[in-house]
C-alpha cells in the first residue's frame, strides 16, 4: 500500500513502540514469558508483534515459557531481562496469568522486568493495591500500558516502578497485506465471553453480516491441535521442540484470521484485536466497546485518527431496550 506523504497514522503507532528500546536496548538478551498457547487470535497477534519487534531490533530471546511450562525454581542469570507478554489480562479477571506474573516479580528481584503493553483492570481495589505493592518492592520493574485511563491510575499505584504509555505490540506487524480481494460486505466480529456488552444487542438484532469470534473462527480439528500442543507443553516432557511447533502452527492460525478478514469490505467488532487487525490491513471498521471500557480507551488514545475506523458511542436507547427485554424474560420465567 502507499504511505501518505505525512505518514499513515499506523506508521506513527508502529514507531511509538521504539520507546521500548529505552529499557530493552538493541542487542539485549531476554527471557520471554507468558506467551499465549490458546485460540485467542488477539493474543496471538500480540505474540507475533512482540517476536517481530525482537527480530527487527536485534533482541536475542534466550528462552521462552508459557504459563503452561514455566518451571519451578528456574535460574535466570541476572544479566537477562525478563520480558512479560502484553495484552489485556493484567488484573483479577484472568488469575492464572496474573499469578505467574506476580510470582516472577516476587522471585526474580535481581533481574530487570519489562511488561509489554497491557490494559490493567481490577474489579477489586484491594487486589490492585496488593499487586502494586508487590511491583513497587521490586526496584527495576517497567510497565508499558495501552491507554490513558490505565496510565493515569498506574502511575499512582506503581509509584516505585517505571510506567510508560504505549500502543499494542501487534502494531509492529504493520502493514499486513490482504490475502485476496473482498467478495463479501460485512463481518461482525463480536465477543461471546465475559467482556461482551449490551451495546452489541442492536447490531446482533439487525441480522446483517456474517457473525464470527475467535472461538468460532477455528474449527474442531484446529482446536484439538491447539489442545494437544498445550497438553504436551503442560507435561513438560515431550522430546519434540514444542515452542517451534507452536510458533509455526500459530502462524497458520493468524494467517487464517487474515484470510477471513480479507474476504470482507467492512468489519464491525467488539474485539480490540478485531479492530487492530482491520487497521493493520487498512480495512474500514467500526469498534464497539467491551465491558470495562478497554476498547474505547484504546481507540481514544491511539486509533481515533485513522480515517477508516470509527467508535460506536454508548446508546441509552440500546441499554433501555436490553433492560426491558431482560425484565420481560425474567417475568416470563417467574410465571412458569
């Protein structure tokens, strides 16, 4: 694609990631920890962006561990920087990843620890305070966060850490070329998990477009393959190089998402990385928020200047319709 004379906004976002080099300089040697081994394509895009960043900037990955195979009592030399996967699972919604993150901060007090761009969200303020105190005790912890709302609170909580504002690691993949010419009009790439909101109601009820999510993008055979790889990693005794196998297979999974997005002229999505993938492909897209404002905060911080994208503002009418439908359903259930 042609880059505009003054630079495409996505070029600017990719260049923003270079600030990470201030704490992971070119030529550094690192341990990369908590990479995803599951079927969330958004986290896979983050992983691929991180790996591309390491390659592009001559950062040497000495070892890689997921939450499945991180060993007990691992000795990490003091000159190694520990780099933790970015994303949206920092907080109390996804405890498995949070426990690993906190364990590393507590145990490796002599290593620099860098958290790649995250959205931080805690339902319980007490849990946020406890986690912040753990990080504050470290002394060389560096947190990159993905939006101004997260940043504003993080600089207060993590007062003895270095906190930076940065876009998502997936922006390192810019640009992604479409795999084909679009032959369909609209892809509705909507959440079906705990972060789904009532704002999707009107869009879903319209019945327009093809509906998809990360869970339905991948078929039964592909999910079985992911589970087999995860199981082998969890056992930790496979004679096969499981990360190499996963690296290749996750390439296939990401490419499948790119192929599917390529088929459509427009995308509506409540997935942050549905939005980011569409932007990486320079494809027109409409973004809906998630349950705790992650999407809108990210959009307002980074992607609002991209002409091909727009954010759906929360509608009180949609909320009212949803509440009325829920009340009617409740009364019906009570009458039976």
